C-alpha cells in the first residue's frame, strides 16, 4: 500500500516539474489538433468504419 502511495507522489512530483514544458507543447500543438482538417480526418474515418461494419 505504501508502494502505491510512493509511486503516486513520485509521479505527481514529475508532473509538477514538467508542467511548464508540457503546457508549452500542448499550446503549440493545439492549432493542429483542433483544425478543421484534423476533425475531418477523424470524423470521416469513423464514418467509413461504421459503413464497413453495417
């Protein structure tokens, strides 16, 4: 039980240390992740998969 607590605390500490770096990476990627082209590829892929299984 203490091992799980220790792992959790260690991971929280790692996240705290890397938070600024991860925030910058996420903000830089956000325009690509939320672009119309990206959504179209996701939605059309799901639509095509549904047609195959129907």
